[in-house]
C-alpha cells in the first residue's frame, strides 16, 4: 500500500510542478535520471561519505557549507557532502530517490512537511538513537522547537532553528519622513505606510492630486507568492482562526475571519495604494529604496548586513504588527531527519555529525535564524546580535502550520494548491476574499476527506 501511495505522491508532485508554470516562476519537475543527486559510497579504504541534503539557497546556504567544511577539516574519516537546491524540488528529488530505495543520510526539512514522509514510511523514528545522546535531547532545546518534531508520539526530527516573519525598515527613509519608530499595530502600519508612499509629484495617499500610477516609493512590500499566504496565516491567527479539524479530516476555517485577514492585505495594494501590485523581487526593491518596509524572515539579515557594509544601507527590524486581536505570527523551523532508505551503516556517523552541528550552531546564528539549541540561544553573543531582538520577542507566539500528511496537496508552493490559488487570486487578480476562502476551504475538506 505504501509503494502505491508513494507513486501517487510522485505523480502529484510532478503534475503540480508542471501546472505551476502557468501561475508562478517555473520549477522543473525532476526526471528519474536527474532528479536525485547520486548517493555517494565510501571509497575502498577511504573516508566514509555522508550525503546531506538541504534547501538553503541564500546566504544561509553559504554558512551551512562553511560548517560542513569545518567538520570535514576536523574529521578526515567522515566527510559530509552538502547538496543544496530549492526546497520543493529537493523534496521531489527525495521522493524519486526513495522510490529506488536510495536516500541521503541526512535530509533537512520543516516540521509541517514531516508527516507526509512519515506516513509514506520514508523517515526513521529517532527516539532510540536520541536516548543515547548527551547532546541531542529535549533538555538542551527550546521546547517549542523540540515538540514540533514529534508526530503521533514519536520523534522524527532534530531541530536546528526557529524562524518567522518580521518587519524590516529603511532607517534613512524613516528619518527623512520624520518617523521615529517602526509601526507595531495595524493602524500605525497604515499611517506610516502612507507617509512613506510618494508619487512623482511628492504626494502621499489620501492627499489631493496623489497619482497611484506614478508612485516612486511605496511604504511596504506585498508578497504574491507563498509568503502572501504566510502573512494571511499571521493575521488569521491574530483573529483566533483555526484551519483543520482536530481529527484532521475537514477544513474548519472561520470564513468571516479568513476574509477579514485577506481583505487587510488586499486593501494595502488596491485601496490604500501603499504597496505595489504584482511585486516579484521584494529584497531588491527594499535595498533600492523602492519600498521602505519589508515583511520577511530572519534569513534576510545576512544580505542586509552585507548591504550595510558595502553601501551604508541602514536598516532596523521590528515585530510583525499586531493588526487584530492577539499576538500571532507565521513561523516555522528547520529540522534534520534520517531517511529510511539511507545506508544503515552510516547512521551512527550521520548522527555524530548532527551532534557536532548542534554544539557548534553558534555559527548558524549568523544566518539570521534563531538557533534551537538552548546554550546558543541563551548566550550573550547571540542575544546581542544586531536585528535579532525583535525575532526573539516573537518566539512565544509563533504559529506553525498544522501537522497533516496532506501538506503537499494543501500548502505546497510548487503546485496549484488551495493555498497558492487563494493567495494569487486575491493578491494578483483582486478576487473577492469571501469567495476565495470558501472555495479554498471546500477544496481542503475534499483533500482531507480522501483516503
């Protein structure tokens, strides 16, 4: 039964990747020959090679590679080979390799993606191996990060970090507009965004003569990809909304609250005129001054730090604004798993590397991510790093997606899933949020109720 489900899963990923080409940047589906990087074998009498796959394609990938290089220089008998590609094609490659009963020794992912692979029998439970470790155990990790790796009572992942959306702002543009502090509420966000949105004649939204067709500087960015859905998730949770029933078989979305959350985001573009429509390169627009504020994750900090060093770009960070009733922000984490079809003879060495990585994760903090290892998170060195304070403050109310083995069918960004269709229809086509949330919820129920 699992083999049949595995091939159905492969078909879904391949079809989804092809269908996405019509509505987003194309992501090529893997073929059986090229999808998975080869799983290397140890040479005769040579070092053991550990295959490690991850999806860090930005500056954080360079930092992970530097950690791998450090390990390799210190451990000539166990060499780690890091393979990096975007997350969605990475999982496509993993599925294809697993169908041939071959897998990397270590696979990084996010907690919300884990259940689907567990249900397919592709990940090993880790409770027994972790029980023998003095480094990797619950006492040494933040509880929220550790617990996110448990599914149906078993541990399937080792946490690396936490991350969530926050608000970045251009300090020089704030000073020029006479703004003393970043916005922390919905009303403040609108007020500040209006002051920072300027057309060719120097007019702001709400002023006589303001021309939305000649805006030269916008107050804030607006996502049109899966991060638009992540923003909606923040706002919907601020309203206390739920998405999936306790038994995991139906969508229980509060349609009024869901529409209200989307309406706030849509209005920033089409009613208030403070965010661009159809924006694609959020980071470039922020660094160039086209947008004065940016909603993004802590992974953005290495690039901002580099821009400050190279050109004097001055930036700050703040918490995701409290737009509605209660603090909440989309969040996730990175975790390490040990796949079922990896070489069992290499598992001990792979786990040894993960223990070393946990103990040396202070370097990972340079990626902007919030390390899940307590000794690093609580260190004075990390707590004093520029820009991190706002993200640390948001950790208590970070909201992860619900665990469901139907994750790829509902949330995946490389396919026309309900999440992607809802986000793009509302933010690109100006569709009615009330109609779109009902359509999405009905679709999600159909997915969850199908065996």
